[in-house]
C-alpha cells in the first residue's frame, strides 16, 4: 500500500516541477516582450559581453610585451615633459630676478643701503618696498621678495623672520659669485602688520652687482616661492594616473611632493640606500630602473633639471604597470571583425524592436521644439495591446504637451497684457515738477525781462512737449530725441543760468533710426543736477550716437563728480533695489523700460571714475 502511494506521488511531483519551469519560462518571455530593460539586457549579454570576454582572454598574452614597452616610453616622455615644465617656470623666475636686480632705480637705492643714516630695517625706503610689493602682487607664486645686506633687510609685503646676513642662504649666495642659487623647501615664518604664519617655500637667490663697474654691493636678492607650485606641476603631470611624481635635491631630500607628509625627508627612506645612489648618479637623459619604493616593486624614472641639480622622480607601481598590459593589441583585429559582425546582427534585431517607436517620438519632439505644441504621438495600430514603457511614455508625453500648450497660451495672454500695462505705467512716471517749474520761470522771466526770453522759453517748451507727446507712439527718431534734449538744455539755461558746455557727436546714419522716446533727457538731467551741480566753474557734457555691432549706442559723458563704485556695481549686476540715484525717473526706470520694449539684452551700462567723470551707455536695437 505504501509502495503504491510512493509510485503515485512521484508523477505528481514531476508534474509540479514541469509547471514551475513552464511558469518561469512564460514570465521570462512575457518580460522580454513587455520591457525594454530585459531586451537590452539579453542582447548585450549575448552579443557584447561574451565576444568581449573571449577577446580579452585571447589578447592578454599577445599584448603584454608590447604594452610594457609602450608604458616605459610613455613614462619617460611624461617625466621629460614634467622637467620641461619645471625648467620653464624656473627660467621665468630667474628672468624676474634679473629684472629686479638690474632695475636702475633699485640699484640706486641699494648702493646706499648700508649708509649709517638708514633705518635699521630699511622701512624708510618706501619706493623700494613698493617695487618689491609690485612683483609679489603680479606673481602669485611668489610669497616674498626681499633684499639682505650685511646690516639691513628690506622686504615687499611679508617680513621673513630669522633671515639676515648670518643665515646660510646669504653666505652661500655671496660665496657663489654671480650664479643663481636654489635652496630646497624649508619652513619660513612670514609676518606683516596683521600677524604671522608658517609656510613651505623654496628660495631663489642672487648676489647684486653694480651695473656700472660690476662690483658687488654686498646685497643678496631673495625670492621665496611657494612649494605648492612644484607640487601642483607634479600632480598635474600625471593627469590622474596612479603615478607618483615628486622632486628631490642633490642630497636626496624631498623638495616638493603632492603629499606634504613626505617633505623635508630623505628619499633613502623610500628607495633604500642603493636605490637613492642610482637616482643621484649624474647622467644625461632619463634614468629608468626597476626597484622598490616603500617596499613595493615599482618602475622608477628620474631626470635632472637643467636649471638646477634637483631631480624629478616618477614612480609607477608594478601592479598598475602590468594591469595596462591587459589591453588588446595584436589579436584585436581578428576579434574586432567578429565583434562587428555580431554587433551588426544585434543592432539590426534591436533596432527593429526599439528604434521604430523611438523615431516616432523624436519626430514629434522635434515638432514641439520647433514650436508646434499641437503635435501628438500617434496611437498604436489596431491589435497592439502591449503595455510597455513606450506606450506609457507616449501617453504621458501627449498629456504633458497638451497641458503645456494650455499653460503657454494662458501665460502668453497674461504676460502680454502685463507688458503693455507696465510700459504704459512707466511712461506715466515722468515727474511733472519740471513742467510746473518751467512754466513758473516763463511767467517771471516775462515780467522781469519784457517777454524776450519768455518767448524763447515758450518756443523751447512747445517743441519739447510736441516731441514728448508725439502721436502716442513709443518710439521717435534719433533726430527728434536729440532735439528734445536741446530744448530741455535751452530751458535749463534760462532757469539756472549755468555755465555748462554741451557737445554733440551724432552719426548721420543714425538720425533716421528709431529709439524709445524720452530716454536721453533724464540722463542729461542727472548729469546736471548730480554730476555738475558742485562745479561753479561749469563743466562739459558730451552726447554721442553711433551704430556699432549691429546696434544703436548712445553715450552721455560728463566730467562731474562721478558715482560711487558700489552703486555702479549694484546697477550693472542687475541687483539694484531702488534705482533712484537721480531725480525724476531713475536710471533703473529707463533701463527697465528699454528692456520691456526692446528685450533683455538691451539697456543701460554705467562707467564712472569717482571725482572725475561718468559715462552712461544706452544700447538699443536698430529700428528703421
């Protein structure tokens, strides 16, 4: 009985397993038909991963020797380039040193540096200190430029503590004659009036000689250069590769290293005594050998700098060295053909399943980008019930474009109304006090001067109002805008009797062009009331108009008191808050009106030298 039960149970279990397998296959097929992710995954596994794996295995043994040779050649070229970059920098520093010590004004001051009447610290030689500060300010690599004589120390900006005529740097330079002397990286303490601090620097020195008779002045010029300059060159030269690059001096001491922990240490700790002796061996060209670096096998390259007897060292770890040999070289062509054939087949199958719906979407997207918001992706043909990612993307895209079209139309309608309202509102902000004051002046002038000047003022005012009101249009010709300014200045001369010379430089080809009206008069008014008000002797205003770079440019220049720098920066960076830096409508108001009428790339630009002059540029499009 039990045997019968067992025999019956076995077919049942076998059927369950078969059903389970069928379900897994069905789910896999369903996933393949319904999801792009599974299609791509399957195609990449079959037609990319397998051929590339075979290709890598076959090419490894064939490429190892060739790659090793190329890596060595590359490392030698790399270290030569690094040495050339450092020598170029050092040559620049030496040229700067020559400029300093051959400057006639500096030599004239240094001749008398040890005069008993000189200040013990040379601080009274302000011209020399200023010149040294100039070299520091124009060369960010320099930490300090200074001179040391037997009794004095003159610096530019920073005061170097502990440096005088008793220091080895001074003695060795004096003993070296007319040679450049390079001293390796050391910690120097720099101080100024604000405080002090330590910094890693290496130093270039040279003895100073009289330019006339060639005699030594007993003075040494010092340039302290930041160590990070050399470290940055080393770091950049390896271009992110796992290669260590650093500089050692003739004794094996580390001068520059991207990792500051290695500074001031003897490199024998890294290479051992035997390795260091090979590095310091005098030779032309690149020294290259296999050795140990921090107890790890490595390829070591070194080259001596031309400008000094320091050496640039490159370390390539063996693990990286042989890792590069995994690349395909010789067998790549045979396997590449196979991969291309497989890729073509895979691309054909994949393209048929994927690119057709994508192409439809891209076509509609191009239409939308071109401005056709009514474009939609067509529905699937009858009988296609697959609800894959393309279908979801199509439906969501169509919905998004429909909503976007609705919102754009709504925003356009609102913004268009708002823009018209803003332009009209800004146009209405002209301060009427000027007109009231002018009419009042005309009245009193007519009474006191028997109406002669009053008639002229009335004529000017009539012309001014005619141009201002016009026919209700937003623009006028350049000729009318200049005439409007002339009328305004004529009235102002009657009112205030000022002594201001006004010059015009209007290009003939601009007179017929169009410009937003009433943009020059407020700027001229600002120049008179704020720029030239405090100049009783009078001043000058220059008004120009020219066509430049396909645009119309006005300039209003006055030689008044100028505008403070922070106000100009605020305006030119579009961060102004009130914009009211003049009376009546402000510069910000004019700028905003121009931008609303002409576009955001047009408007005002202000340039001013406080206490000297102010120039306001107006940039407009060419309106015929």
